[in-house]
């Protein structure tokens, strides 16, 4: 029975990760809320979360494998490919550097359920406002951005170091403010996720390696597969959806979930204090 509950917990959390990772809704916020509400049981020490993130990012690598292969082959002789490869590296650097430098501060100070809830609400309001502010895009192809634009998007991604902000939300909304077309903003967010999430997951796994146990491998494997499949399904449809409908629905969704999360944890803590 204990193993069955672990498997069910793994499937639920992996679905949450796969569905929310590349949407501008904060997978961190959803993981905290779902774990709290359902009292899920998965391997300790964040190892499970690291592997389901690997599953999610692998889905993007598969979806864009042909494009990435073509860009890689074109780098020696194509100016656009060279600029894109360099630009992706430039965009990756700011959040990667700050993530390593501020890792302990983020996990001990910022990683609070209240910070996540407030960030969800504030981020939702920001999405709605940006959707209304941005009218005429200037950039349509991810390989045609000037290097300065890649750097600015990378700086926007640094906001996602605040739990609850959402990595995809920060990069997509930042890109739109910088006059990148919606579909291109979402697509570049996917590309930027590859080095960013792989780097973050590898760094986290290095720090949590001692928490990886053989008896947990079966549950971890199930989570990995479920996260891969669900993330693949969502990512394949996301760009088409936002190109046709925009991001407003995600803004309102964040406000509702963040407000519920804030109210739930406040009432719970008040009840615990008065007990």
C-alpha cells in the first residue's frame, strides 16, 4: 500500500510539473500547493523533483531536436546560427550566475509559501498589464534577435529566481515588453529553458546526490516518464494557443490560484496558532 501511494504521488506531481513547467503559471507554486493539499509521499531531498524536471526539459529537446541539430550544423558557416548560439549562451548566463551565488539565500529566505503565493498574484497582474501594453511587435524570429536583446531577456529571466515568479513567465513577458512577438517569445523561452533547467537540475542533483537511493528508482522513473509525456503534450500546443489567444487567461489563473494559496495558508497558520 505504501508503494502504491508513492506511485500515485509520483504520477500526480509529475503531471503537475509537466503541465505547468513551460506555462507562465509557476510550477513551484503548484508543486507546493498540491503537496500540501494531498499530503503526497515521494522520495526526499528534492531528488524526485530534479528528475521530473529532467523529464520535462527532455521533451523540449525532443520537440526541437531537428531545429537544434540544424542550428548546430550551421554554426560554422551561418551568421544567424552563430548569433543564435551565442545569444542563447548570453541569455543563459545572468540567471545561472545569480542562481549559484544566491542559492542558499533563495532556499532559506525566499522559498516560502507566502512568497510564492504573492509572486503568483503579482505575476498574474503583470501578465494582464503587459498583454494590454504591448501592441506592435518588432522581432519575429528567435535567430534574428540582436545580441543586446538576448542579454536583456536573460536579465528578465533572473526574476524567476524568486519562487513563484515562473521562469517561462519572466522570459516571455520580458520578451514581449522588449517587442518580441508572442509566438517567438514563447519559442525562445523553450530554447532558453534547455541550458537553464539542465544547469539548475545538474547543480541541484550534485548537492542532493546523497539523497538518491536505489529503492526510490522505480518511483523516480515513473515520475520521469509522466513528466516527459505531459510536458511534451503541453509544449507542442502552447505556442499555437498563445498566438491565437494571448496570455491573459494565464494571468487571471495565477491571481485565482495565488489568492487561494495565500488564504489557505493564512487560515491554516492562524488555526494552528490558536489551537
